[in-house]
C-alpha cells in the first residue's frame, strides 16, 4: 500500500542531497493467495525494485507491504529473519546468483543451514527431494554451477528458493537470461511447482507473451507507477490505459488471422527521468490521448470496471475519482 522507493541523489563537492530517483512512487496492489500476478513494463520502470521492496531486500522509503498479516516493510530485524523463509526470490541471472565455489548440494542446502537446524543426513535428504522437484539428477549434487547449462542453473536457483517451503516467490525475469528453447521448460516447471506446492507468484517480466501464458492478472508499470491492473484476458483483449494499449500493441497476436488485430502504436519521445517525472499524469509527455487536465492533475488508480484498476482521466474522469 502506497509503496515508495526513492533513491537519494547527492551532488556537488559537498555531496548535498539534491533530489531523489523515484524508482517506485506510490504503488498499491494486491496479490491473492495461489495466483500469479504478472508485473510488466519497459526496463527501468521500477518492476524489479517493487519485487525487492516486497521482500524487504530494499527497505521502502514509505508504505506498507502486508504479507499474511505482517507488515514486512516495518518488521524488526529478528522478526524479518523469522519471516524470511516464507518469501523468496528467483533471480534473473542464475549464473550471477549462484556461488561458483559451492557445490549444488551446498547451494541448495544453504538456506537450511541458516533456518532449519536439520541434522546433516536429513538436510541431504531434503536437498535430494528438492533436486527431484525441479528435475535435477541427484547424482549431480556434488558438481559445481559451471558444470550445468543455463536452464539447469535456473533449476538450482529455484530449488534453493524452495528449500524452506515458501508461500510467496518473486520471480524477477526468471527466463530472460535463458535460451528461447528452454524458456518454456522453466516456465512450465514454475507453473507445475505452483500447482503442487500452492505457491503465490509475482512474475516480473518484459516478455509479454510469456506473461500472457503464466499470469492470472497483470499489472502494467510506467515510470515508477502502476498504469493498469487487470485480469490477464481482459488486459490482452482490451487494454484500458493508453500506455498498456501501446505496450500490448507490440505483442504478436497468437492467431494472425483473427479479425480486428491491433495496429502497432509507436510512442513518441523517451521515458522521462524518474528523478524528474512530469507533473500531472506521468505518461502525459508521451500519451497519444493526452488532454489539458493531464498536465495538472495526477490520475489515481481506480476500479474502472469490476476487477480492473486504471490510472487515467480518460477512463475514470476526475469527478468520479474524487467522489469514489
Ligand atoms: Fe494519457 Fe491523460 Fe490518461 Fe495520462 S491521464 S494516460 S496523459 S489520457
Ligand atoms: Mg498459474
């Protein structure tokens, strides 16, 4: 709720605080148990920062992150340590997130050392079970990360994330670094694990076709804010926010013969700096449907249709926004 993640900018000889990069600027959304919420947007829009702030890998500048009744944003260090096992992350680059000097068994078992207090034999048994779950051969337990392919390394990263039986996993571009030929395998594994283990995912990706495949609902971010959150099918069939419309116009239609295909919308200009976002609607400098009011008044994310939340004066005119 009202999540903000600002990074201070220091400048000049005296390194004075001269402003903030507003990486995440007042973002509110829900993730329901057992669902996959897709989080999409161009690189630099704040998606990964949201994911990290949810897991308190960053301490938010402001706002609340309530997971199962605990406000992760404000938990004490010790309470956070106890909460940690329930919320985990799968990283984009399995190569960079795995210690090259540790064996696979040690990598997957590391969270167990810190949190479970299991005796060695049981720990190894747990590691084997995790390897089975992600489709890694147990015989490779004593090998090192460089002996595996990119897809297998991502399986190691997923096994490690599962070690402590989490309920919520942030998947931050989990397939972006993988060959296209194995991306689907990893996504299928994530879906399969979700069904078997009852996991809840935030799936961060710039791959809109993959998000269409895996997500139940999708949030579209632009310049640190959420433009629209809608059920997947509604969003892809009929995006309501002009930015969502432009973003999705670039996605190839699964059935190219279908009537009413969207034409590609090319946005003019560049994304403004998050250190100096425009006044009013943050999309006003590039929006094809911009109106005078957009330069003055910031639109509020509002439920425009049942289950569909949009921040745009065109969709929810300001008088409705105020009354509602
Ligand atoms: Fe475009 Fe105005 Fe809607 Fe912003 S509020 S998306 S500028 S129409
Ligand atoms: Mg699913």
